[in-house]
C-alpha cells in the first residue's frame, strides 16, 4: 500500500502547502489527472476500474478540503493581524482581506439582519441573526475622511462599552446600506464609501481543526481505496 502514497495523498498535501496561492487546488487536481492517466484504468478489470475511479474522486475531494482547511487554519491561528485604530486614523485605500479594527460601536444606528424565506417578512419581535453597526474612533465622532467601517456582529454583542477591538473579513459595503447607516446631514457630495467588517466569518479553532481532520480522512480513504484496487489487480497498479 505504500506505493499508493504519492498517487492518493500528494493532491491533498500539495493543496494544503500551496493553499495561500489561489491556484493551489488546481495544481493538486492537475497532479491527480496525470496520476490517473498514468495508471491506465481502462486496461484494468471492471471492478478495479471502479475502485480507481472512487479513489480519484476521494483524492480530488481531499485536495479541495485541504485547501479550505489551510485557509481556516491560517486565519484561526493568526497572530499578526493588520490593525487600524480609528481614534488615530481613518481607513484609507483598499483594506486587507482580514483586519483588526479598534473603535466605538455606534449603537444609535443599528440594522438587524434576519434569515427569512423568499417572499416572507422578518419577525422583528425576535432577536436578529446579526446586526450591522457603524464604528468610529470615539463616541460622538464624525468620520470625515476614508471609508466608514460597519461591523457585522451577533445581535447579543455588547455595545456602548467604550473602545472595542474587532477582527473580521472585509468587503465593500453596499451603497444602500451605507446610506441607511450613515447620516451626513445632506452635506455629502459623493456616495459614502463603506467597508463591512464581518466578524462572523472569522473561523474558530475548532472549525479549523475539524476541516483539517475531514481533509485528512478523505485523503486516507483515497489511499486505502487505491490499495484495495491494487489487490484486486494482483498488486500491479502503479
């Protein structure tokens, strides 16, 4: 079974190691295609071909799962988060994908987020699934330059307790949401540029570890399946 190690496990290993690069899963799947063609399954008995195809599917799934696991691990165990203190500076330019922001949650302006089916109305008597709250450098401050930071947090997240430090995934805030949450008193000559800091997308340690275990289990299953296919073919599968 050791001879099946590169065939079955390399895609997941390659995807995990190279995952910071966007093309990592594709490199892993390319290796898998080459290994599959080299094994010439069309020249094998039907049962052995079936086992080989199952191994290919498992190895491909392991590669994709490994790339996802690496992304979760990198964020969940990251220590060097880019940091912005809104009391010292505004958020200028394009923010990094993951960002740590220090500021005050302006709980006077809160927009609830509800999960409802198509055509249904939210039951606002219940707690929202999440809320959007603008952040500023200090209470009563008005953002005069740069982007307006809007945090997406749980509805039960503490508010009005001074400066907080939040970590999250950044993305552009829809203009209509920025217009709803930010009031510039009719003085704005251009649309407000907002950045959404989504704290709910930050993976927890348990989530990252679970994803890594799933990827390893899929790779192990592919390895075992290749070993089964080899035994069915008298041990001659490359």
